[in-house]
C-alpha cells in the first residue's frame, strides 16, 4: 500500500521535473537564439515513465475494482416507470371523481 | 426506472405519510423522480401543501413544479376544478410557457373536448414544430378516443423523426400487443433491447411476445430471453421462472413428433422449477402444494 503511494509520488516528481527541464531547455535555446521545435528526448522519456507510474498508482492505490451487479437490490429493476408522456385520462376514474374531505 | 430498493423506500414513505408521520414533500419528490402514477395520493398530499401558505413558501422555486404535478394528478382523478385552479396559477406566473400550454391542452383532453384540445396542440406545434411532448400528446389523444390504429400511424410517423425515443417505442409495442399484432410488437421490443440492453423487463416482454407467437424457433428464442431475464434479475422474477418452465414444456411437446434430440440445457427448466418452489416456500407457503402439483403435471418436478 505504502509502496504504491511512493511510486505515485515518484511519478509526480518525474512529471514536475520534466516540466522544469523543459523550461530550462527553452531558456538555453533563448540564449543560443534557436527555434523551439520540440522537447528533448530525455524529457519525453521522463514524461512517459512518469505518466505510466502515475496511472498505475492511481489505479492500484484506491483498491480493486468492484463489479456492477445487475441483480443487486440497488440495481435490480422491479417495474418500468409509467409512460407519463402518453398518459390518458379516459379511464374508469372518470366515473368516480375523487373526493377530498376539505 | 424503479429499482427494488427505491420501491421499498417509496412504499415506506407512503405508509409514513398516510399515518401522519410527515415527509409528504419527500414522497411527492420520489413519485416524480420514479415516474409512478399514484394520482390520488399526490392530489391529496400535494393539495394539502399547496393550501398551506407557510409550507408552500418553504418550497421556493419548487412550488411551481408541485403545481404542475398536482394539476396532472387532479386531471387523472377527474377533479377538473382543482386542475383548473392550478393551471390558472401557473398561467399567471408563466404567461407564454409551452409547458403550461401543454397542461391546458391536457385539461381540455380531460374534459373530453377533443376538438378544442386538438386545436390547442396544433397552435403550439405551429410555434414549435419539434416539441416531442406535444407530438406525444396528440398520439395519446388518438389512443384516448379509442382510435388505436390512427395512434399507431401517428406514432410510426413520430418515430421516423425521433428514433431514439425509447418511451415511444415502448408505447408502440404496447399498442401493437393490444391489437394482437405480435410480430410488429416483437420488432419494437427488439429495438428497445438494443436501446437499453440491461433492463430485464424488456427482455421479459420480448420473451412473452415470442412465446405468444409460438412455433419451435420462437419458443427457443423466448426461452433464451426468459433465461437472460433471470440472469439480469438474479432469479427474483417469478414470471421469467414460469416462462422458462412453460417454454421447455412447449418445446418438448413440439419436438416430440419430430424426434429431435436437441437439448441445449436439460437442467434449466428443473432448476427454474426448484427456484420457483423455493420462492413460494418463502413468500406464500400456503400455495406451495398447488405449485408442486402443477409442476408435477408438467413433468418438471419429480
């Protein structure tokens, strides 16, 4: 459990370092007066590794996945809703109007 | 969709409100959310809230939703005076609303003045020709007048435009079943299963239609769909269990003459029969003997 959190933190640090390295690289390019065409190779590798580690940690730290059971009490459907849009009033209730004692 | 847990909650709230335990507003909200039709209760408790200015002002903006709900319930209970009052209040608040216009149309429907209602809906459709709810009202009106075939015609036209409307597909299926046009109804249920494959009740309805159609192939398909209903409900749907039993009996009778040795799952019906007996023992112990003799007659239980 703790190890996975550490791995995730390490991934975050890698990502942060990649960002820092890119900023530095751009600074160097500005001094050399060259165009920025893309990040250097080591930053790309760092990004991919960081992403992989973070994703893995994010999927493992909260615990295993639970399956959604269609037949559990919360999910099991017992009746369909009334088709309210097609409700008609032409039924036997018409003969027996409802009386409210007010 | 009404889930098992939600149904229990609804019934609990209903009995609580009935015995004066409060929670009327929660009950009304749940009724609205689950779209169940309990018009008498909604009218009684909703009107009680609306008549009490203190309770009414507590609702804030929800007050108008309640007015709409109560007016619909009043129309369903033929209390046109109450419905008219509610609609008038809403009309004052929202003078040019389409939703209130539809309520007025429904009021005319409830009164039975079909021509006026038709006119009202046509006027609303001129302003807004793609309003689904009003198209549906027109279809419902044809149904209310007993003109099922024209309702089907209108509904088919409607579905050409709004194909993804599963409620309309369901309505069409039910209309076809009421006219005993099972092949067409089966098509509608196929559409519904494609639309929402996890709802067991569509599988069940489709299986029912197939079983009614009869024939060996249809019966086998029906058995499969009953089985999938059992799968999706965890075996808690008694109708599906009976369906499996009846299907296998019918299949046996049909294939006896041809002497076909094609038994894909020989245990399925006996398992279903056992599940039925178990369920009856738990919930209706007095009927168990009736069930066992019936199942023994069908040679599903030894």
